[in-house]
């Protein structure tokens, strides 16, 4: 894989993993548009995907580090000190874990089938448009303003089940969980924070799962350098995306992301049909 490709794909992953516009969809569309053949070998694609997700995991952990220290501490205390009352942070910690379970189970059981059956260019384009419009509808229709602290078990299940849809490239993990959060009447800021915090357990679990397969199958030749570059670039731009998204949605709607998704989806469909 050329170094420039690793840099571009790292930037794409970092930005689109947290902006609600689909990282998996863009990682398929970019090589398709530029006629790159780096991922013709599935082992290369899987290994590089692990590297990119390590970078974005580091990014979101770094951004929420001070919060995570409290969540982990109080979550552990809720398990090992049952005689003490569970704190608000301890309760939220386990709800974020609960919300990751549906996607982890479905991805683990049907990951290969999903890879084989989904990810076609027309489906990605249609998913960008359809789920973008759904995000716009949810964002406009939310009437009440619930903070992160109002996150309950029903919310965790609802948003966690919605996250399963993100296994389809083009849906967007952050997009569908933010959409679900808005349907559950969380503020724009709270919906984004919940989405990003939910990403930590599910991404960490997926990395462990894929790393086990990578160790078993072996590292593709010549990929270590591009993987390291992918980790760094996706990490840097992932942190910027988390910071920028949360800062932006405090005072603005998700409409620009909806417009972007629809426009890109239409352009991709036109290019696909014209080729």
C-alpha cells in the first residue's frame, strides 16, 4: 500500500468515524472513486481496518479521558463493592457497555456474511441518503431536551439495537446512534456524547476480535508501515472530529451532515450508473 493512500484513508477514517456520515462507506467509496486496488486482498483490508480503528479508539479515549477514569472507577466499584450505593457515573458506565452488546453479538455471529452481502456501491449510496434523511427527521422532531445523565436502560437498548444497523456500510455508526438518541429526545450535544462513549466498548471489542484473527493468520507483507501511519492519522483526525462535532452541535443542527450525505449519495449513484 502506498504511503499516500495510508494517509488519505487514515484521514477519512478519523473524520468519518465520528462525523455522522459513515466511515465504512467512505473507506469503500474512496478507493472505488480513485481506482485504488489496495484492498483487492481481503487480508490487507482486514489488517488495515484494525489499524484505523485502533487510531480512532485512541482518539475518543483521549478526548473523554477524564470522564472515562470516573466511569471505569465507579463502574468497577458497582461490581466489587455491592454494599455501597451505585453512583450516577457507575450506572452510566454499565449502560454504555449494555448498549454495545447487540452490535457486538450480531457482528461476531454474522460478520463474514455481512462483509459478503453488503458494501455494494449502490447500497452505500442509498444508505447515505436514506439514513441521512432519517437523521434530519429525528433531529427536527425531537421536542424535549434530556441530558446524558438521563440515559436509562430503555435508552441503552434502543440506541444499542439501532447501532446494529451500522454494520451496513453507508449507515454510519455515529449517525444512527445520534439519530436514535434524538428520537429518545436527548439534546444534540448529549446524543453526540452518548454516541461517542458507546463507540469505546464496541470498538475495543471489535479490535480484540479482529486482532485475534490477525495474529492467527499473520500480518500481510509490507503493511506494518502503512498501518502505523494509518493509526496516527486516524487518531489525530478522529480527535479533531470528536472535538469539532461536540463543539458544533451545541449551537447548531445536524442539517449540514444530512445535506452532505444526500449530495454524496446522489453523486455516487450518478457516477455508478454512468460508468
